[in-house]
């Protein structure tokens, strides 16, 4: 009798264990299911709240080459960088007579970006020389031999610009190959070389460059053209990505830009051994100066792109501001690499 009782008790224990196991399994499965649902919901919400901005090259029958791809949201890893730059800009506004500053950063390590007042438009000044360079390289792709064409500089130009940062210039009465004029325009920011190139440029190729990059095309011979920091960065990005010009022409453009002799902006905030592809531009009036610069900075083979546009009373103060922002960004990028 005792033995039968023990057997029944064992059976009850087994049944209780089975029931308990089923209950636990059901509970855990339900919990996992709910957790997965929450995670999927979060991913879905993140995806919907932060769409992608994709720019593709148009004009082809079967293909749409990829130009750029960006998240609509700023990079979360760059929050502290943004806060520090905003503080620098505010200090210069309060104490140094800076009226406005705009900033755009593209971190190629993880494709993140950030902007500060990046949609305000400025007069690009000599920054416009980069699209002129790209236009001539595209013209040479379409009609090989353009870069070797000689142009005579036989008449001085009335260039109404009060330029502070001056360098080398072409000489009146001399002939120059287009390739040489591009060197003067980019390395030395020579306005005479630029004017001579403008007189021989195919405007339809320049306009197509802008529209292909999803930018508003400039009106040829207009007295003023405005662009913001984020938009201007498209030209530097197109060169870096080799997504518009051929690979060889993109490399050639970047090499020219690496020889730009302007050292009073982004470069003043960087170590001397750092490779930089950059272009600066002056504009504005005597009452309100503008100084801008855009650069691809190579940190341990992990580059980032920055474009800084500024307005203020003293152009030397603006160059100092650009240098200080550049230095801060470099330190942050080095700490991430």
C-alpha cells in the first residue's frame, strides 16, 4: 500500500513538473514575442523618423548612377562636437564682431553628418572656382584636348573685388594652356585666370553640373549667386566619391585642391603633416566681409569633409574662427579614429 502511494505521489510530481514547464515556456515565449515586437516597432519608428536622402544622376535610359546618400537625421555621435562648435560661434558673435556662421560636417568613417545653420545662404566668392574646375574637366571628357587649348591673356579684366588674401597671377600678354589656368585658379585663387576661363567656358556644361548635383543652377552673368554650406559640400563630395567626373579627373581635381596655398583658415587648426584637399573664398562688402572654406581632411586614412561659411566686420577674425572650428573638429575626429 505504501509503495502504491509513493508511485501515485511520483506521478503527481511529474505532472506538476510538466504543467509548470509548460507554463514557464508559454510565459517566456510570450515575453520574447512581446520584446521582439517592441524592438521591431522601435526599428520601424526610427526608420520612418529618419529617412534617407538619395541623389541619383539623371539623363540615362536604363541606369540611375548613385551620387550621394544621406540620412535625414544628424549623427548622434556628433552631438558634443556640435555643442562645442555652437559655443565657439556664439563667443565670436558676442565678442569678435562675427554676424553669422554656418557649418557642415560629413564624417566618412560612418557616413554621419551634422550641420549648424547649414541652410543659410552666402556669396561663395572663390569657392565658385571648384565648379568651374569641374566644368572644364567635364568639357575635356566630352571633347578631349580642351585642357591643352591655349588662351591669350591680352586684355586686363575689371575685377571689382577687394581681395585680402592674394597670391600669384597670370601675366598680361602671355598665352596659357587651360590646364595652366586651372592651376592658377585653384592653387593661387587667381581671379584673372578665372575670368579668362569664364570667357571660354561652355555655360550649358556648368548648368548641367549644378542640376546633376540636384542644385539650383546659377544664372549666367548674374550679379549675385548664393549657396549654403550643405549644398556647396556636394561639389567636394562629388570629387571625393568620383561620382561625377571620371576617376582620373576626380583624382586630378583633388590633387590640384591639395595644393591650394591658403593657410589662414582650416589649415591653421591642423598639424602640418595632415593631407588636406581644400578651397577658400572671399566675398561680401567693406562693411560686412565674408570668408568661407571647404575641405576634405585625411585623418589616419579616415577622411571627413567640413564646410565653414562666415560673415563679419573683420576678415582676419573670420579666418581665426574658421581655424578654431577646424582645430576642434580635428581633435574630435582623431579621438574617434
